[in-house]
């Protein structure tokens, strides 16, 4: 089956901003927010029922994930958060995993400048507990504009009958299991209703990390579609 690549993140055709001075502040602690600064609160509720245990002596692993924002009118894009191992591409048993969050990596690799400090500023260890809450201070050039929020996540070792654990099988990809998935939400600052919006599943990344496209065919995805019980984004002022 031919899958249509959705370039809805505009990473290759839009203006992507991670140069010095363009990066807004991202926090996992709301106490660090600048007073009076409009921000997005992004809450991802974990679903431990579908997470895997990589080794019998280790607990279930939480997913790696990355978040980016796209301003709808101009196509300008900002990476705003990534779990640390994925952001630095440093893993326990391998140096690189391009298949972990390949769409986010496309956003990262499209930067005209990528100082290491910038990645450090938007990365953190995978938050523990029942949910991850990310706070993103909206920079002036993105304020009062319609924003698309993208979340890409990958839970390792989540094999299924199509994405097999058998080496040599057509869709075997070592620790990856099923490919990364991408959720999307739109926040409109002019909407009458200011209630949180819920992100919807829109596609998956390339299984082996060979491209940075979003693929719309979800027919072979099973447990990975339930990586999060819920993803909600709220604009707060």
C-alpha cells in the first residue's frame, strides 16, 4: 500500500526558527514561568497499560517524545520540547536511533543554526508520574496567532503482528517496534471558547527514520495509538 506523505509540519518548506534569540522558554515547572507571559500548557497523560518492559529487571519504559509549534499563516516552526535521550540522540545500547522521533529530527536538522545550548534549553528527562506537563512561553512573534501543536512519541519494543520482533521480517526495526506516532492540535487565540483542545492522531513517522515525513496510513498501528490516554493543550495568559 502506498502511503501518502503529509508534509503538514512544513519543516522543509516553511521558515524554521531555532537560531539564537528565536527560542522561547520551555519549562516543566510552572513556577519558572515569566509573570504575565502568555503560554501553552501541554499535558500528556501516560497509558502504562501499553508500555513495555525492555528487560525483566527494569520497570516499564515511558515513551520518548518531541513537541513543535507551527504558526499557521507564515509556516514558521519552533521545536519547543524533547525528552533528553532523544534530543541528544544518546541511548543506552546504541549511539544513534534516527527512527525514534524522525519527524522531530527533521525539524531539528532543518535549522540554520543548532547550538547545543538550544537543545539543552528545550530538553529534559522523560517526566515521571501519571502525566507529563510542559509549559511553553509564547514568543511575541507567535502571540495572538493561530498555532498548530505537534507531538511525536515513540514507545520502544511495542511489537505487533505487522511490526514484528522477528529479525529479518520486512517490518522488523530492532528496538523500535511500531513507528513513532504524531498527534496534532490547533489553538486559536480568537476562538470564543477558551477550553483546552485535545490533540488528535494524524499519522506516523518512517519506521527506519529514513525520512522526516508524516505518513497518514495508520492501518497497521495497534497499541501505539494508545500511547497517551489524553493530550490536552490550553492557552493561558
